[in-house]
C-alpha cells in the first residue's frame, strides 16, 4: 500500500513534489480509505492539470524509479543511467541528481521508507528504513561509496563489494537473498505498476489472454464490457504459431494481432493472435450472433479489452496502479464505473489503489472523491517548473461545485487560451 511518493529535480519538477495518499482528518467517504495493519491510505488519486503542466512528468518519475529498481541488476559496469533526467531550465539543477522516495506498507505489514538520488553516472545517495514501532530502524544508508548499517550489518556489509556505483544496493542485496531487503524490494518491483503508454499495457494484456489462466481473464473482461453497456456477449482469443523459413539475419514479424505485425529482429516462427467478439443482434427468440475482429471494434472497446487483465491483477493482488489519461476513448460513465471498482470493498478486497490523470472534469465531484484525493499540476511559464498540490490545501466547502470552480480557474491548473472567448 503506497503512503507517499516524492520527486525532486526530475524533468519539469525542480523543487520537491509530494503525492501523499495518507488521508487527512476529513471524515468523508470512508469507503475511499484502505486500512492495513493500522495504517491508512487513500485508494484513489485523481490528478488534473493543463497540457504540459507536469502530469506525465510525475508519472514518468514513478515509472523511472520503479524500473531502475527492477532493472538495476542488469546494469553493466559504468553503464550510464540515462533515465535520470534533471530539471534543465536551471544551470544549477542540470548538474545535480534526481531524487525519488517511496513510503509504503509492504506485505509483512510494516512501513518502509526507501529513496535514492541518481545522476547519469552513479547513484549518489540511497537509504532504506523500516518502521516496526514509531521509531524508524535504519537498514542501510549510502552516500556515494560510503555505506552505513544499523540493523542486519553482518548480512549486508559483505555485499557492498558486489555493488557498483551505478547500481542500487537494494537490488544487489536482494539478489544475494538478504532477508532485510527482500520484502521491500518485492513490493516496489511487483506491487507498483505504471502504464504511461498503450503499447506496454497491450503487451501485458496479450500475455495474460494467451496464458494458462486465459479463460479467467477473458471472463473478467467480458463482464467488464457488459457492465459498461457494450453489446459483446463473448470474446475468443486464439493463438496460432507458424514456422517460417527465412534467410539468416533477415528480420521477420514475430507477433501479429488481428493481422497487424509487431516486428522483431530475430524469430523462428510467427505467432498470430486472433481476437474475435460475438454480438447477439435482434429480439429474444429471433436473435442472430455475429462475429467481429477486435480491430473492427471501437477505440473505447479496445481500451477496455486492454485494461481488463490489468484491472483483474490489480484488484486481486492489492497493487498500486498508475494510469496516465485513464479517460482516453472512454465515456465519463465508464471511467466512473472503473473508479468505483476501487471504492467497492466487495470488489477491491485486497486494498488496491488507483492513481490516474484525466481531463474529464465531469468526474470532479466531492460525491465521489475526498478533498485529499484530488490533485493538480501547474507549470510556472516564467521558470518552466511544475508544482503539485491537492484540493485539500485550499478552502473548499463540502457543498462547493468542484467542477465549476476548476473550470472558472479557482484552483489553477488550467490553460489560459489567447484569443476570443468560446
């Protein structure tokens, strides 16, 4: 369960930006709060802002930090850390490291604080704390090549010699099976999933649809589409593999989805995935079933088809999921249905969390969200720096029309269009 994420000196965020999921004293919407081992966190965060205001930069910061943790052990000695991108509109910050920090409740029920700073050459700082009581226990702290250990020193100190300046010690220590880092590493690398582009989400979903539990994922998506009032009674996913004879070294398409190739530089066979939908048309007793390829369905239907396995995994395993532009090609009512899945304890039994960006102002309502669940990003055009703040920081009454106030510019984070009024 994520409690807080912060970033500093990354892309458009010059100063420290904090996305806090720990709820305020507000008593509204208790169904919007997850509880785990005495800790509380909001299960939804909605982020609004003008184009180029910093929403995607925030999501990229979370994605970059998580991917660095996952892929640290794959780094070669002296390989540059290209994902560390500082704020470039300042001569000072462009030469300083980017900073990332997570506060979370891992699967052992304990709170952890993990953070690191990095530039293109090395990890400049890294630390991990565990809370079993009100007082934190330092597991390790690293500044440059200097390490400090309080707990588990005998197990962790010998592993320092296996680490390199461009690798995260959390990942290296876990690779050597140290118990003190294993649990927080697993949560960060497995329980937080971000999707900032459609292709990565598509690849994830297709792997689920063609796996050994494909029927479970297909069934979930069929129910999702039907709940969204989309006239699809059945989905079929078939995988065909065809061996090919190609000259050595010649690139061939390795994966085809409804006839559309995804190229690969090496392949021994073509894997073709055929996705078809069935529509029952007509009155009862005189209805006819028609089949379509998924490519013939609407963009919204394709979007829900792609999101189905992702949502199923998240809700069942209690993941923290981050989706940029959740409303892409989807009607407001459908997006609200997806949001309400995370608010429904009978569906979200494992404490999953959803963090998303959107431009759909129809969702801006205190009948759905708590004030501490609505965030805004705004960029200062004079400095080029983004700011992140929540509605809870403002004087807002429970009876206020949040959508109207936002469109009137009361909370900032909207574009100011030059020219005539519409």
